[in-house]
């Protein structure tokens, strides 16, 4: 079969990283090999994210760059198919088609299993001298997963497994319920099968993914109603899985049973990403978060009873409409109280179609920037403190790749910290994918370092 080149640019979250990997998988049987530059690719996919500020604008400017490459290729008598996928595509598909005639096809996160058909259709239209204008932004999730489960998995020590998609929470700032659709959990039977395939392929760490991962629910092999805790316990029984993580969780669905899994399952890693968004109850209410700052702190306290060393991560938004200086101070207080091992923080940015975008009292950009830099300084300090707190300890580290230096490897601690390990140049290859004990002897905000124990 003729070999073709596929370039995918991934924007945004882990869900998109996962989707990109699956797109590579579905295109492989069609003869497409991944390449790391778009210049001479036969198929270019922009796998977009709608969460960040000016997301759509960034996509249009990338489309502009790629148009030039597409034109050059055309002059040489070759075709390039340009596709826009992901959440911007889902939200603004028709608009992209109108504004960027150079785009051959637009598809949403739920339809990429149709990618081979769409690409062939596009090529056949072009060969007949017609314009390729394909738009597929349906929201039928089960069909996508049915097709994808059949694909084989590549050899790797870590893998993502999407167990749930979409969200019914409707936080007033967020587009996910509109772009990814309603909450949908995959069948437990399929998940166990996929997980077994991953373990067979050598995966030792699996990260269960979902926009609202702890809302996962389903009926087990023996007819019981299961949630995430039972699923994690079941997957931990699979031979080969030594580490299980899950992300992203909502405080609303942090059940006692799930906290207990952290306490008594060694495979469940001591790390939890639990967005809080803000520390002021008034703002949390306006965000429609369904929790307040006290109930969030209660969860963290109970979790630490189960697993005292657990690392907490979070998401924050500053400058939500109506946020006063007092409200912002409450966010800072909550951060001081919880002590985060790491976190993501953003300036509020209005998303068309969400309730918050219509709210009065939008906060001035300069105030948002100032609050964000104060919050980030505090979070950075906490991350450095957390990293420093493991100096002198021996941690188990899963080696994922080569390190910064010739004689070093890179891995992750149980707490999700990036770790640089000096091992000697001769060992760099053989340690890939292995879990090793590392004596930590240095730390900064971004990573920790050590030597084999
Ligand atoms: N403005 C700023 N940040 C946002 N996020 C989601 N929507 C917005 C928005 N409109 C942030 C939230 C969420 C993370 C993935 O992105 O903190 O948890
Ligand atoms: Fe968006 Fe809120 Fe759902 Fe998270 S829980 S995906 S922030 S609506």
C-alpha cells in the first residue's frame, strides 16, 4: 500500500491527546504514518480545544499557515487534505466552513472513527475536480466507541483509557456540556476488554479519562450497578496494571467509597486532580458548581484521612463575572488551606452560548491579570514546597522516556511529579517502561531529581 503522511496538531486537554492517538490508530490501516511537520503531509488534522481564550482565533491562524503549505503542494501536483476536528469544530463547524474555504472537512469529537471514510470521500471529490466540504459533527458516542474498541493498541508503558465523556453539570462558564454533549459512560464489559488489551501490550500505568470521570456508572459483568470505585477495583485485578489514575473529577461525585479506594488500593495512585474553581461561596453559586468551599475542604480532609500523603491538584478561575476583591481573597485563603501539589489557573474568559458570558459585572482585564499573577505566585510556591518535601525520600518512579541529560531518564513519581533520574548512559534504553526506586536528592518548582536507590 502506498505510504502517506499524517500530521495532527493537538490543542488542549488529555482527552484530545487521547483522541489524537485514536485518530492515528484509525488511519494506520489506510496507510497513513504520523509525521511531525505539516509541510508535506497528505492529511493534516487540527484537533482543537475550545476551553482556552481565543481558541478559535488560534485555529484560524494555524489554518492560514497551512493554506500556504497546501498551495505549494498543489503546485507540485499533490493533494493535502486539511481537517479541523475537536471541540472548536463541534461548536463552530458551519462557521469554520464559511470562513475558511481551504478546510476540506470538519468533524466533532464524536465522529473521528469516520475519519477514513471522510478522507476518502474528500479525495474522491477532489479527483473529480469538485470542492471537498464535509461536515460531520454528530454526537452519537456509542457508535464511535464500538468502532474503536476493535482496534489494536500500540506498545507503551502508560496509556489513557476513556471511560466516560460529556458532562451534565453545566457550570455557567463552561462549553463542555454543549461541545461534548451529555454525560455518557462506556460499558464495563468493553472497558475491561480494552484494559486487558492494554495490559497485554505492556501498559503498567493506566489513566482513566473523562470530563466528569467520577460520574462514571454502569452495570457490571454480574449485573451490579457500579461507579468509578468498583471499576477501579476491578481494573486493579488485571495482571500487569501497577498504577491507576483518573481525571478529571468533580467534587459533587467524590463519594466516600471513592475516597476509600485511595486508602486501601495500592494501585490507586496518591494523586487527585479536583478542580474547585473559586473559594468564594457566592461565586461558586454563580458558577453553578453545586459545592461550596467548606464541602470541598471536607472532601480533602477526608481524603487525607484515607491517604495522608495524597497530592492534590486543582483548577482555578479568577475574574469570574462579579468577583470582588473579597471573593478573590477567599480563593487565596482556600489555596493556603488546602496546599496544592500543583494546579492550573486561568483568567475567566467568556464563551459564547454559556450563561456567564451574558452576566453583568464582567471583570476588567487588568484586574484579572493581577489576580491571576498573585494566585499563580502562591500556587508556584506550594508546588516548590511540595517538591522539596520529598527530598531524602525513596519514591517509585515509572520511567517514560529519555531525560534531559545523556545519562538520565525521565519518569513520574506516584504523586505525578516529573522526575529526572541519573542512571548512566548504558542504562537509558533498558529502563524504559520500568518502575524503579529512586532516592530523591534535588527539587525545584518544575521537577524533582535523584539516583537509583
Ligand atoms: N474561562 C476560563 N477558564 C475556563 N475553564 C473552563 N472554562 C473556562 C472559561 N470560560 C477552566 C476550568 C476548567 C479547566 C479545564 O478550564 O478551570 O476546570
Ligand atoms: Fe465544564 Fe463544569 Fe462539566 Fe467540568 S463539570 S466539564 S467545568 S460543566
